[in-house]
């Protein structure tokens, strides 16, 4: 008896729609992508070439952009990296403390206003204790008045910081005078880590808000 699989008829190619002129056609092989009209073949090839060129130019643009970024990063000074690291840490503080009142006066803070209404207030100031400028236990969300006009408003700041972390932690901050060396790779790491942590907290807060 013959194998039934051998009696199988060769598959008839199914009709397709030409992507150029939209007419129906039956391809002669699986490689045929357009109808039998040579104009459609030309148009199809042109389109494909344009797509390849477009992809290539996008790739070149990306390479140039990355290159420019690298060169710009190389030009950044230690002071630039220091600023960017502090911005990242302060953003982290904003999202970590989101919803909490001013650490010093206890008044509610307007977290809806980005950049201005909420300060990242340092208990030991950046000026006098620059080695603690990224230390998150030393920083809390505070109002502009306490932070800028009252130089931190440190007496109630201390009381509320103790309430938050305990007296041991606060005393450790007060006695910590060990100088740190912050080199550029360290500042870059600070920036990267706190950018990530800030994003994480931001997502958490927003998810919590949506659920509320
Ligand atoms: Zn066609
Ligand atoms: Zn305040």
C-alpha cells in the first residue's frame, strides 16, 4: 500500500494582497512580496531601501548622541558631579519623606509643588559638615522658612529628628567629624544610587496615592 503522505497534492499558493497597489495576486513563490506588476516591485524595493536607510541613520544618531554624552561627562568637574549627586540625594529625600510635615516647625508641606516648597533640610549644614551632605539620616524634608530663613530651625529639628531616629543616632551625627574623601567615581555612584532609590520611592508613593 502506498504511503498516504506521498499522495499529497502539492500545496497551492494562497492568494495575497499586494502591499503597494492592494490588488489580489497569487505568488509564484514564497519569495514574491508584491503582485506581478514590475512597478510594484520597484516601489516595494524603494520602500525597503528607505526603511533600511532610516534604520541606519537612526543608529548613527544614537551613536553620535552617546558619544556626545560621553564627551560631556568627561568635561564635568568634581564640583559638577558634586552638585548632581546632591540633587539626586535631595530628590530621594523628597520622595522618602513625601507627605510628612516640616521636620522642624511641624507644619504641613506642599508636596504638589516640585522645586521650591519642600527643601531637603540638613541637620548639620552642608557648609559646616560637608562630609555629612549625602548622609540621609542628616537630611529631612523641611519648609523653606525653617531651612533658609531660620538656618534649619535646629532646636525643634533636633527634637523631631530624635523622635524619628532615636537620640543615639542623632548624637552620632553630632559627634561625627571624620572627614570623607569624595572623589569623582564616588560622586557618580552617589548620583546613580540615589537616582534609582528616588525613582523607587516615587513609584511607591504614586501607587499608594492611586490606591487611596
Ligand atoms: Zn501591486
Ligand atoms: Zn518649617
